[in-house]
C-alpha cells in the first residue's frame, strides 16, 4: 500500500519541514519530492502536510504517519537484509552526549544490537562539545549530540528549548550572583548559559562543575543552584525556574546525528544505527 521510497521522502520532509532541504538531502528534484508526498497522501487518503509559500507543517494525520512510516521501513529493511543475505558488520565507534544518560537510548541500542549482532559497538558518553572534537579527529564514526541552533552540521533528530531548572524549594536572591551548576568547557549548555547571563548583565558564580549529568542533577536536587537543561528532558525531582526569578532566555538547541568524514569500514553500521535512532527519535524525548 505504501511505497518505501515515498515513506523515506515523507520522513525527510517531516524532519526538515522543507521540501527544498529534503530534496537536497535525498539527492532528488523538488518536483519529485512533491510527487512522492502527493502519492503517499493519495494512498493514505489523508493530507499529511499543511503548506503554503512560507511554511510546511505536519497535520495531525501526518504526525500519526510518522510512527507508521518508521516502523514500516524498519521491517522492510530487515526483510530486505534477510533475503538478500547482506549483513551489517564491523566496529562502530558511537558517541552520545550526557543528555541521553537518563533517556531510552539504551533500549534503542539494545534493539540495534539484536538486529545487527555482527556489529561491535563501542559507546562513548561525553559532553557534546567533546564528542564533536573527537569526531573531527577521526576518533568516532557517529555522534548523537547537541549543536547550536545556527550550526548547520548534522542531521536533526529533534530540537528543543533550553530552560533554567533547579530544586522546587530553590529561591534566587536578585541582589546576589546567580549560582550556576554547569558542565566544564566545552559544554554547549554551559556556553549558552554564560552568554545569556552576560548579555543580561547578570552576575553569576559557578556553584558546581561536573562532567557527569548525574553529578549535576545531584547538585541541583541539593539546592546548590540552577542549571540550563533541555525542556523535554527535565530529570525527575527538578523543576523549571519560574519567570519571576528574572533569568534570561536561553534559546534553542538542536539534537543531531553527525557522521565522520569520508567513507569508512564502519559506514554501513553507522548508517544503520543512524536510521534506527531517527526512526525512534520520539522515544529519546522521554526520560
């Protein structure tokens, strides 16, 4: 009923919310992308995107199709691999940022290992900035990490707002420096938090530094200060700092997948894991 090529095109448009960007990523003409989407809408009997000359948005039926498309393609690819005898194999060096320590990423990796038992997966958990440096140095094959909203590098998994969080009982004194709980450099959220406070002219001090998300959470739960964190991944026991505290807006960050430069022996495994993460991206948003 649903052509796999049409489903892949639909997912590319859904991720980018742009027919032009989807065409560029898929190596297709924009007219072909439009044709694929139209044929999928005809097959479904529903409108999947609402679009005009300025914007593209998923409809409610389009949101529903996201989950179906990912599952259909997953089964399709598994069947194709089984009957063609192709097997993904090799050593894959995968880096994931600290943000995903408390999410369902382990379930996604477990499913990947089940589907690709001949892949030797090496996992590195680090700060996003560090992972980007290691990828550029050729020490990793694939990275799932944050990037600044204006950075063009990587394929978006989803984007989120950064917010200030802390213990429920925490009260900030407007006449004293803001106590910060931060990652060490080159943490992206650290840099964004400091830049926002500097723009506002608000004094600050570092109350706790840790390269571990669990360490930061412990400090925040103890009421030592506030930390910048993804709104969709706020850990249990911590809460958004109310607007009346007067802290500056932090802006948005994107969570992206970035491949290593050039083709390598791990390319097939990296492509397979990237596809699995993109299919399951919504599961990563729930701690």
